[in-house]
């Protein structure tokens, strides 16, 4: 039921640091990969690919523990300058489809939808165009999830609902704890969600990289209700 116009589109990159490394280093593609700030077992992972997550390895996992979970794990030292470089390419790719209203973190940004763009079918197609632009202009391994909703906060929440590499839209103007329509790249389907994550943890390293990229601190939830 389309109760409200869809006025916001939120782009959330998937496993950003790890996916950038897989894009730049073909030998890492399809393999469990983590990014670390320094090459030592005493530190923790600051990003984990979706292949690594299948083994219980995630952001914050101690490297020594991660090695136990998967012995053939690919461990890569972070390259902030590369993540910043790709970040700017992503912003440019999204901007080729519609203007970027705000950059909220090194891997998140929001866009306003206006006029006919707020209609469900048009908004979903724009979301798919954004994903295509990133794939074609940045690389096929740098994937994102797109949330579409009446306000920016709910669009951010919706972007977490179809990861990785999906598109969600919510017309009802509330967090999608009720029925929400999922519109991934393949055939559309209806899903019932019982809960939704609002905001994942953000590593201090992530925030410092964002500042270098010229974005905002990701602790912005209060302003997302607009």
C-alpha cells in the first residue's frame, strides 16, 4: 500500500574495505578476506568479506581467533588512501544518476527523491540505476544495498534489510518491522521481517578514514528523521 511518497534513497556499501580490496586484488575474489589496521594477531578485523562472515568472522573479531575459525583466511593490511579514492568514485557514480544530498560516512550516502521519482516503480528503478552505475563505474565487486523510504532515517534502516546487494523500499513511513516489499536485482518478492538492525557498530578507524575523505561522522541518527 503506497501511503507516503518515497522521498529518500540511502546507499550503504557492503563490507566496504574488504570489497574494495577484492575489487583491486583479483586473487582475493570469492575468498574469505579480512582487513586489519596492522599485521599482527593481537589486533581485530576492521572489515570482513561476506565469504569470511560465513565462518563467523566479522568486524571486531580478533585476528588470532579469526585464523582459528578459518585457517586459509586472507588477511590484508588496510590502505586508507585506496578506500578514500574509491569513495570519491562511488559518490561520482551515484551523482551520475541523481544528486547526492549528504555523505554520512565513507560507505554511506543519501539522496533526495522529488516529483515523479517518489512513485514506487520509479524510485525502485532509480535504486537499480544507482547500483548499475556503481558496478559499471567503480567495479562489480564493490556492491551496495539501497534503502528507499519516506524519510532518511527509515531509508537508512531499509538499506540494512536486503544485504548484500539489494534494494528495499518502505512506503509506510515507519521502520520495516511490519510487511515490507523487497525488490532485489532479481524477481521481486514479498517478505515479512520480525526485526531490523538500526545501526551497526562503527570502528574508530572507520570514522578517521571518513574525516580524511571529507565526509561527516556517522553518528548522525538524530538528523536522519528529516
